[in-house]
């Protein structure tokens, strides 16, 4: 399974970006989603979607600003990021896992990872 993340870039605070993860799908995991890692920090959960049920889950820090969605025809998982803040600056990774619901926020339980895309938000 190969996941390919794209869509990162440089944006001013309050702006928007849309990330896309190609290669997503049921074979990549029951849960598909996004993590991020800022310099000097651990990789943290951002959002995931259950590929079958479409149920979505978000970190509290992005709830109401980010929206995750899937396109089963294109095998992609997108992350629409609005009202971006400087603290959103990080490398964003898409990932897939067959973990159970209680494990969706733990990056160690994700078997498939994309290469990462840089998101930089200037103040």
C-alpha cells in the first residue's frame, strides 16, 4: 500500500488549505486519516474517517476548522483546513490503520503512512 500526500504550502493565518491523500481505501485500513508533526514535537492525531461508515473524528484543536472526507471512486482522503493558525504549522502525514476505535489517536497503531506534506502558517 502506498499513500501519497499532497496539498501543503505556505498560507497566512486565517487562510485555508486542502490536503489530499492518494492511495487510500479499504485495503489501506479501516480508518484513514491525518497526523501532524511539528519540529521538536511528537506526531499527533489530527483527524480520521472510518472508510466504511464515514464516521469522522477530530482532535479538539482542529474541531470546527478542519473537515475530513473521502472519495471512494478516487481512493482519496482529503482534509479541508480552514481558519489556519500558526500553531497548525507542521508536516502532515496521511495514514491508514485497521485498529479499533479506541486506538485511532495512537500513531503507533497505523501500518501505512504517506511521505508527509509541509504546512506553514504565517502570523
